């Protein structure tokens, strides 16, 4: 559990994607803008429904640090992992709707009812969407032993012997899963997929050659490409990333409008009052414009976003409809 807050002293940033180190930032007495009884009048808890050290956890901690500054209160980050984020998310659903327990989760969360028959909640009706925090495009990697030097030559080699090659999936219903299904539909390559329990084991098998292709958020995969351990075929952003400028975009390799990515946001229990939702949303809007937040997230390959409650809710509805249809078309069966 980590605590983020504000203070008169300069806070040294220690939060990095993938880092498991701890830091404790103390909050001073509240200023005049937050009087006794005003929200927030005590520390908040942000539940990250994944173990420490992953991409969602890293961005959650960066967001918590800046959000604490905007609210003038401490934010305690609590990791509650398990069951594709449902354990931690259910904890927030059952929490008092008083604005003091909030959820930080990734795009996989909103497909809970689609990908898990036993999901204990409906992400669209049992939570209030506060704000989107950021987006992370995807990157397609291939094992270095796959023939070819670029996207075109690699795909040509794979098309000749498609049954020799396997596509890794980090988790069912994830952005990488959705993108892989759409990629296979667009290219009409009859490749088999293998479902893993997370990015780390999929990465390990990609490097060993047990699977040959893997597409997932670039926050975790770009280091493999930049280090030469795997070959980057394209990124799903509209422009090349400065973190790996030699990797072309999906549009450049001929995949038009293939801009699927992972995204992250903040939610509260469904009965949270409008005034509190507005306060949190306003603070998140300020976070999205914070130069330090922008600098840190950009350096990690994450694009800050500023969707508020109404826009974020509409965006979620569209995402669920589109991706549910894609999973159904691909014959995906919940596990």
C-alpha cells in the first residue's frame, strides 16, 4: 500500500512503470479551500485491481500522486489483484459511495460481463465513470527467428506456412486480444492464438520462440524491440513514437484505421453524489494538463487524455458495443 499527498517540500518522484519500490508522501494540514466538512476532508483510497509493478499499477500511482496534489489530500494506493481485476473492482463497488474509495483500472474492466460469465457486476451500471486518464497504443512484436526484416517480408513468410506460427494473448478481452482478432480478420491469416495469464509469461514465450507474435500495450513491449530482443513490426498510434522511431505505424504498413489501444480511467461506486463526481472529474481534468504528469506519462509511452464523466461514459458504451461484437464474431467463449 502506498500513500500519495502534498506538502510544502519538493516531492521527489519515484513512481515508474514496472517499479515495485515504495514511497510515502506526507500531506500537511488542509488549506482554506478545503474547510472542515468539505470534500475531501480525509485521505482517499485508490484501488488498483492488479499486483504492484504492472502498467496499470504504474500509471495509477502517477495519477494518484498528481490527483492528491489537486485535491489537497492524501491518496492511499491499494493493490487488490485477482480474477482479471474483478476482486479489486468488486471491493470498490461495495464501498460507501462517499468519494473516499475510487477505482483505477484499464480498458479490460469494461468488458467484464462479456469475457467472464461470473463477473459480479456490470461495469457500466454499477460504477460511475469519473475520467479517462490516458491511452497506450499497442505494438506488434515478432520473435527474431521469424523470417523477414520488416512487416511486409515477415507477413509474406508467415503466410506461406501459417500453421508454424502462433499469436500470444496476454489475457482474454484485453486490448491486445481485441487488436489481435481485428488484425487476423483484416489480414485473413489463419493463425492460432494462445491465451496467457498476463504479459510477462507471454513475453517469456515470445523470446523463447514458443510463440512467434505478440501484440499488447507498448508500455511493456517496446523495451523488447528497442533492445533488439524482438522485432517491432508496427505500432497502432497515428504517429510514430519517439521512444522507438524506427517502428512504422499500422497505417504505414497498410492497415488503415487500425488504431486500437489500451486505455485507463477512474471510477467510483454508482451512488456517488454528483457534487463529488464533479469534484473528482475537475481535479482529474487539472491532472491531465499538469506539465509534470504529461512529461512523465509521455516518457513512458502513455498519451494523457481528458475525457470527463459524460464523454467517458459515452466512450465506454461505444467500446463495449464494438468490442463485444468483435469477440462474438471471432467465436470467443468466456472462461
